[in-house]
C-alpha cells in the first residue's frame, strides 16, 4: 500500500532584490537575538510610503520565516495634515491590505497645527503615533513593526549629535524597544525602492518630505547628500554604530 504524503505547500520565491532583502532582514533580526518566526500577532505600521510598503509587502509575500501571513495586520495612522492627500494615503493602505489578503486598521487623528511649548509638529505627531501603537498592540496582543531603515538611523544619529540630544536621547534607534521592532535598520532606502520596482508595486509620496518644511527633511535633502559625496559609505558606517 503506498505511503500517503501530505500535500506540498507552495511558497512563492522572491526575485533577486527581494531574495537578498529578506535574507538581510532575517540575519539582522537574528543578530540582535530576535527569535524567529515571531510568535505574536504582528502590526506593520504602514504609512503608504516606500519604506513601510516595502516592509509590509516583503513580509506578507516572502516573510514566512519571520512571521506567518495569518498573524499580520496593517496599521495606518492618518494625521490629516495634508487633507485629501492624507485620506488618499489611508485608502491606499487599506486597498493594499485587501489586495494582499491581510486586515487593516486605519486610525484617524487630528494633529494640532500649533505645537506645544518646546514641541514641534513632528514631535507631537510622533507621540500620537506611539500612543496608537501602544493601544493597538495591547488590543491585539501584538508587536508593532516599523520601517525605520539605515538612512533614518544615520539621520537620527546626526540630528542627536548636532542638537546635543545624544546626551538625553541615547545614540541611535534600537532594533527592539518595548512593543516595537525595526527589521530594516540595516537596509538602505534605495534597496527598498528597488525591491518595490522589481515587484511592480507602487507607493505613496509625501510631498512634505521634499519641501524642507521640517528639520529632519532639510537634513535629508541638504546635509546627507553632501556628507555622502565626501564619505560615500557614511550611512553604512553610521548604521553600524
């Protein structure tokens, strides 16, 4: 009598950029002692921009060694800063979740455009997002995965150095802090965009990132390109600090 074998399960294989990227993510998490696959529910903080869309797409399609697809939910925070554009970002994230077969949570906030004393709009929005992450993580018993990448880490290190904030805020961005986990800290932004192009996956562009309206965006536009012209591997070295 022939031996019965369980039906084979087909898992899609990534293309070249995606294959390299998922291996980098797995190695990065293991390097920092993260046990894989993750055993909790997963909320992927998804703004609609290239970084978070790349993280969500990668883990949902090729990340079974990181977390099962059934454990993943997209989480979008709509601050409403850009009116119709902000609402379009929220719809885009919800549509991605529907197309990829995962649920989405869209949280709408009203961010005050008048900053509190000693607090920028950016800082106020960051605090609000953290509050949402905390409440949603508690509701679902989940980890929150954010798409901070190597360029963000380098930018943060320089910002803290030049403002003196390193004395009170520490050195960089932790791979894991509380309920937050950052799988992309060893990956450059360009690699994430290359992955999305390889997958023919679109993303949303936030025009304020190119306006130089906030200090961090001015650093991204004006400072980092100069540093990288002088020191081509500056971001890689900073990300390893």
